[in-house]
C-alpha cells in the first residue's frame, strides 16, 4: 500500500509544483487557472485526509500542503483585491480630473 501511494504521488505531479528556483515551501499562484487548480487540489487533499487511510506523517504532509495552497490562494485574492481597489480609485479620479494635454493652447 505504501508503494502504491508513492507511485501515485510521483506520477500525479501538480501543475502547482515548485520550480527549481523556489524553496520547497513556496507556492506561487499567478492566474485564475492556478487558483482553480489549487482549490481542486485542496479539495482532493481534504478527501484524502477524511478517508483515514494514511499514516500520521502522510497526513501531516498533506495538511501542510493544503495550508500552503490555501495561503497562496489568499495571497492571489489579496493581490486581485488591491488591483480592483486601484482600478476603482483610478476610474473615480479620472472622471473629475483633467490634464493640460487635453487642451490646445494658443501661443500668443
């Protein structure tokens, strides 16, 4: 059973696997597709933890992975929220502000 888990783990490498430049604990999500993949992986980890078929060490590894993914999802959402806030601020300022470049000035 242990070897079966190891072979499944090795063959089902997540698209969110860490790159060579990152620490083993780092997970970087850069897009909505990454977010969706991370949420799907978290759901799969929860199902694995609920089945009770893993050793304590394996459950801790799964739990740690899920927490890292959840943190990365939170970071992505915080970044998106900041972008939306900035866009709203820019648009609200844009409607009442003007620049001199919009006007033609006579050279008299």
